């Protein structure tokens, strides 16, 4: 199935308050006037991506693909071709949130800061596997912009670019 072509003030495609498990299908081409172009999850909720695609979504501020206030776990699938004018083309966190990339890909996303991932203060991101490639930042952190905690334990960051600092990580 698909969730496609929707527009909202926040959470252009999907707003989650408890748990979302995505193993196929697509959340694509949605627009948020503020945060979470494709998906936005609330405090204490979880988004788990094991397959499928979150692609082509746009947010004005944070999280072109996903705006995470709880936790986002990716072990498969793709988060690609999303954009935002502020932070986190693929995924952006709010303070207290967590992101784990254990597989899958984040590619071709764009933002001012954190072409793929924007980690807010007091948030955490762990990368153990998967690929972040071809992401761009108009300012800093082609792949990752980290105000919070970042653990790079595996995976690959290749072909990312930033205009100012941190082609891969800032």
C-alpha cells in the first residue's frame, strides 16, 4: 500500500502516537508545513522500518522523511529523496529522541543541516549497519549533523557533501 500526495501542517503523511511497523509499501510525496513530511511520531512512540520506502517527502522545518520525538529504528528499507529547509532530510530528532540505523539505506536526502540525519541536543543516534550515501547539506553535515550523541559502530557513509563543514559528519 501507499500513503502518498498528502499535505498537513505537521505530519504530511502519517502521525503516530504509539507504534508503527513498516515492512513494505511506501510513504511518499507528502508535504508538512512544519515538521515531519512523511512521518511524525509522538513522545514515547516507535517507528520501525524493516522494508518499504519513505521517499520524496518534504517538510518546511525538520524531518523531511521522519520527524522523531520518540524512537526510530531502521533495519531495512529506504529513506530517500526527502528534503527540508532546516534539519534532517531523512530523519530529525527532538530532544530526548533516539534513532538507530541497523540496516537499509538513507540516500539522496537534503537539508540545510544534516542531509540525512539531524540529531537534536539530548538525543542519540546509533549506526551499526546500513548505508548513508549521496545526501547533501546546504550548510553542515552532509550525512549527519549531531548536536546530541552519535555512535558510529558500522555501516558506511559515502558520497555525502556539505557546503561548509563535515561532508559526512558535523
